[in-house]
């Protein structure tokens, strides 16, 4: 089995680059290679693309702040903490923060700062009563993440921001796992995010800073990024980040529905496992489960074609027991019985049980899948059962859908083209360039067009959504 055939369930570690992000990046990797900080026309052209990307990233943030691009969330969190604090500061952090927060706070403690670690409840939520007791009347910074990267719990960040403000402090939110999936924390003072968790490129993130919050730079030099982060920006990375943010904003509701659907499937499959962390206050794209008598290292070596993680990707190679699982009260031995996994918006809905279904197919000889035909205007919908290997056009016609077109073999037909949902588009065999051109010309269609006579159904296409034209062919039979 090739690496790309593996079932990927590690969306908390990273996500696949969205096609839109890839397409947005390409020009800046070749033809438009200019320096965005150059004063000439070419430099200004790419600088404009950087600002456009900044606007797209900011569109998912509250109003009244600015986006500072960094190399990722680790740098953004370092900038936020080291750039706003001094060796006399009082800093509070939750015990289950990412190492980028905990280690930076500890470094400042080494310089003389006071660092208070706030405990979490066994549910993985910050213990508010303990926080009220442990926090002094005045603090300088409280840092709590929005969604935990290991157990997916969602912290009450807005109440925590108020707790920080009531003590005269700033509130920093690591929103890496929540950005683009949940509304941004409205009253945070600084928010750290990372492109590669939302189907953008690796190597870029940002710190959102509320207007009026003063920061000192960590990196000195040419004064780029509003004097906060010197160094030439990569327009390819900013364009990819901007495009991914735009897709995330446009798809937020659809993705949430999709993730909820996957969650339902997952908890059904794993109904006899224990879930770590709150089930309610949780991003449902994260499942972190354990089972007595099961060793995760062994499971990993036995289920090699499923990529899941045991602990956060950053610490899993270190052999260190997870501080998050310790934080919620699990022993090291219990933590070894974990099978955490994450699902993401571009994660294909069915893949999780394709493994199981393929087994069934081999045993039974034939294998049914479902195709969902929806009229372009979205008003009519028909779910059709088809057999793997069937041709899509024939399936539609057999179901009485008025989808015409017998291919004349010369790409001359322009009657049976359909629009395939983006989620499944990548699973289809690639159309030739001629086909794509013809489709675009014939229908003014988006990139997701395909000729239905070209598509033979495979197991991976289970759940395929096909939009069929309504203008020339009515969907009244549907
Ligand atoms: N914070 C959280 C919650 C994360 O999950 C990660 C990445 O795993 C980071 C921070 C660090 O992000 P980056 O990889 O962009 O440095």
C-alpha cells in the first residue's frame, strides 16, 4: 500500500493543503517572485497580494485588531508572551497548554517572572474555582487555549478573558485548533493561529493583536511586519494562508455539519471505548479514546495503514508522557491506552469505514454505494444505490433522472455534464485538459465539473454528491 492510500486520522497534527491554497501560492513561486518589500511596481504588486491575504486571515478574527504574520503559531506565541512581558511579570497559564506556551512561560520564569499553572478538571476544562483562588488580584497575562490539540476540549475563553481583564492583565488565546472552525474569542487581546491546521501551507502563522496592545519584537532587522518581525515575507505562504482562511470562512457551516456526521459515525464505532475529556465542550473533529488492556504502541504497529497519533505530534517522538493526560488525572499507564484521532473538513467522510467495507466487498463479491443527485437549484434531491463499477450516467438514467447524453466519443457532447462536490472531486480519475476546457466552455462550470459518462464508480465515491443541470432537463422526475 502506498503512503497516500493510508487512512489519515491525524488532523490535529496537520492538514492537507487545500487546492485553492495550492493554486493561490503557485504564481509567487515562479512568475511573480518579486520581493513584497521592494518599492517598485512589481514589489508593490506582490505586497498587495500579501495585504489581501492578511484581510482574509483577519476576516475570521474579531474587529479592532491587526494580523502579524509569523513562521507559525509557535513563533506567534513566543512573540505574544516574550513581546508583552518582562522579568517582573505575573503570568498564568493552563496546565494543558501547548509546549509553545508552557516552555516560553518557563523561560520567562527563569528570567525572574512569576508563572502560575492553573489546573484543569478531569473533563479537561480549566478549573474556574481553582483559578479564582490561585490568581492574585493583579496579573499581567493569562494564556489559555481555545481548543486543546490532544483532547479537543473547548475552554470558556471569553469568561477567562474577563477574568484576566478584571485583574488588569492581557488575555492570550492559542486558537490554533479552533481558528476557522469556531468563532474567534471575541474579547482576547492576542490570538495565535497557524495556517497548516486549516489546509494552508506549513511555515506560516500569525499573531492577531488587539489595537492598543504594545509588543516588542523578537526578531530585529529590516522592520517588516509593522516592526514586529523583521525578515522578507513569503508571498507564496501568505497567499496560501489567505486562500485557506477564505475557504474556511466560506465552508464553516458545511464543515461543522460534516465533522458532526463523522463524530456520530466514530462514537458509534467506538461505543465501548472511554472518551478522554468532555464530550459536550469539545470540538467534534477530535476523538481521544482509551480502552483497558490495550497498548497504543502495539495498536500502532498492527494498524499500519491508519495514521493516528498517540499524544500531540510535537511530543509523541519524545517518549514524554502527555502533560495533557496527566493534567486530566490519567496515570502514565492509562495514557498508553489511548487512541486519539482527529478528523478534518477535507477528510473524506467515508474513508474511515472504507477499510471495513472493502473487507465486506471481498467477501461478498459486490458492493453497493450511494450517490446523491441534487438539482443545480438545490430544490430536488434523490439518493440512488449503485454498484461499484457502474457508470454514473447509466446510474442516473436507470434511476429515471433526466440526464441526457450518449458520449459520441469526440467530446462533442455538452449535455450530460454534472458538477461534483469538491469533497469527492479529488477521488475521481483526472480528466484530460481537453475535457476540462470543454467543460468550462460548455457550462461555465467550476473546476469541479466532470462529464458523467466518464465516471465509473469506486468504493471511495460512496456518498458522492452530483449536481445535475436543471435548465435544459427538468428534475421533475426526481
Ligand atoms: N498550539 C497548538 C494548540 C498546536 O496544536 C500547535 C501545533 O501542533 C501549535 C500551537 C504550534 O503551531 P505551529 O506548528 O504553527 O508552530
